[in-house]
């Protein structure tokens, strides 16, 4: 009995998360955002949306603008961890400087 309930809950979760709205592009290249998607994303008339192309047949709609700086934020932070942290790396680099080369 527990196995059947688990499967039902899992299938319901997957359906809820992966459900997509379907729309058609007009001759003016306009689309109508389905009502359930508008409600989930809290989209209202006049709101600006950002569309990011993912690959040849997919795009992501953002309700908030994502700047290039924000998109790159945190990139490479794993590198600093492998080097012992930013402070440790800087101390090591500065200790290798030759006073005569400055």
C-alpha cells in the first residue's frame, strides 16, 4: 500500500513540475501566455519578460531581468576553494614577489 501511494505522489509531483503551457505564434510573432503559467509566474499586463535561448528548440522566460554580471556571479568559486581560499592565495602570491621587481 505504501509503495502505491509513493508512486502516485511521485507521478503527481513530476506532472506538476514538468507541465508546460502550449500556445501558438501569431502572424505578428505574438504569443498568448497560458493562464496557468501566468498565475504561476505572477505575470500581469505590461510586465516586461526576458527570454533566454537555451538551444535550438528551447527558451527560458524570466520574469526578472538577469544582467550579465548577475549571470556570472559565483562562477569559478570552486577554484578558490581548491586554492585554500582567496585570502590564502593572495598571501602566498604576495610572499613570492621580489621587492626589487616592484
